[in-house]
């Protein structure tokens, strides 16, 4: 099946996704633009507890410019499933994979690493897996990359690409990863419509939507019952692939997915005894849904179970819960026999057992940062437009 990345500067119903690149005159000014670090309270409440050391995050994307000053030494030898090679070069024209990787694991540069981009989990190592989702073999490449990531020991897999075309080979690979205690995180999409994109909508995958700096759902964020978490997606500064010192700024759920992958890695490093499902449970239980009604147990269409709060995920005293975690798992469609996956007792997508945290909890991207949050109004879209928007496209410019 032909699979196409979300296009750079693609027209969404909310407008044009703007993206620019730049070389910072003063690299510390670049760090100042990373508003997410202040909102997450990374310096005060996250990094003293975990930087993700010892965790490998696979980034299935366009490859990563391993020589960028902020990523030097962070990028492992990976694999290019499109043209051959080790994945340490970004094959895109917009630096998508490099940007995503930097939000997860960049360490900055200069005195004390205080300049340039620093990721939310700067102790993580990135396994770069390059794919060409615009090719006729795109689905197979993504599926092969997922399996390769699992076999190479990745604890978290970030997939910031996708669309509505459901691939059996990809679904089988997702089931393979989930059965081997690996967390999968995927971007929900950038058309601002209710749609099931894949791999984000496969059971057990953390489907991530986007919010702006004020906590309002970003107008381009795709939504639906599959959504699990929401994270920052607008005005995001990241490394770029044009040179070893180039940066970019843009909007998109790719960035939101990167932050959730980083948070999962932080939790896995601090709580190595937890299963993948229990890590997901911790992320869900500490998220804040500003739309939640008292006693609500099902995810909100726009917020999922709430806004990511990595500081709370690390600091909150919380029962581990069942090993399977709160989300139902994907059943391998290529395996003989089997049956429907069962959600754990703590709930899951459609399981109706995870109480959404109402707005009012503190910390992370909670009420302090999201006072006055209002859900975005859903725009009416005619059938023809939906059909046009539901092409395979990249989840974010980067």
C-alpha cells in the first residue's frame, strides 16, 4: 500500500502549518525558545529524578543527522529501510526525523550543554530507522522497522507518521512489539478532523494529539476515540538537518508524540521494574483532562485521557497496576487463532475504567499552564474534503 508522509506546510482545516529554519545567532536564544521545558518544569522536577539514561528510543522516520552539535554521540547505528545505510543521515528535505529525535534526546552543546536544543530525556540513546512512506513499499518498511527496533532492544518506539490506510503487515508488527514489552507512540495526525490514523489507532499504541502553549487543543490535531494523550505541538523549536548548527520551528503532532516518547523513556529509566503497560498506566493516570466530567472513565475525543505531565509521572505515588496496563493490545492478524485482546482491569480505550483527572491538579502541563483551557470547536467538513484530507501525509513539518 502506498503511504505518504504528512506534507510540509500542508493545508489543514485550521490553516497552513507554518515552518521555518534558522541558524541561531546566539544558541542560548534557541534554548530560551523551548517553552515546553519551562512548562514541564524539567530542570526542577524531572531531570533530578530521570534523564532517561540507559533507555533506547527508536525513531521511525526520515533518519537522523547524527553529526548535529546537539545530537553528537546520542544517535546509535540504525538502519535505512528505504535506500540502505545506517539511518544516521536524514533523507527528508525538511529534517523531520532529526527534529523529532532532538526533542527526545538532544543534549545541547557549549559550556555545560547550555546552548542549543536539549531534549526532554537527554540521557536517552536514539536508534534511527529511516523509511520512505511515500514509496509503494512504505507499509512494509514501517513494519520492518518496528520489528527491527524490537529486536535491537528499543524500549520505546516513536512513529511520527501515518494516515487512514490500515496495513495488515504493520498491524502484525505492532502486535509483535506489544507482545515483547515495548511501548509504541504515534502522532494522531494534522488535519484537525475526527479520523482513525494508523499506526496511532491500533490498540495499545499511545495515540498523541497536540495542544498549544495555552493548553488549548491545536486546531490541526486529529482526534477521536483512539486518542490517548495530548502534548505540546505548536511553536516547537528543534534541530534541523541542513547543517550541524541549523534549527527549525513549526507545529504538528509529530512533536507531541516525541514528548510522550521522551516521557515514557524517563519513566522506564526511573522505574525499570515496570512493564510497558504499567509505564503507560502511569502516564495516563497522571495526565490532566480539562474537559473531564466527575466520574468520567472514558477518554475525551480531543484530549484522550489528558495532557501529558511527565513531572507527575515521575513524582506521583501510584500503584503499578496489572502488567498488561490500561490499554487493550493489538492482535496479530497474521497469526493463526487468537482472539480479541482484553483490556486490563484498570481500563483502556473503550474499557471504561480509567478515571480521567479533572482540571485542577497541579504540576507539569496541568492547570498552572493550562488555565482557561477550552476545547477547539469541531469544524464541519464536507465529505469530499475529508476524502482529500485523508491521504497519507506526514504528521508534522520539522
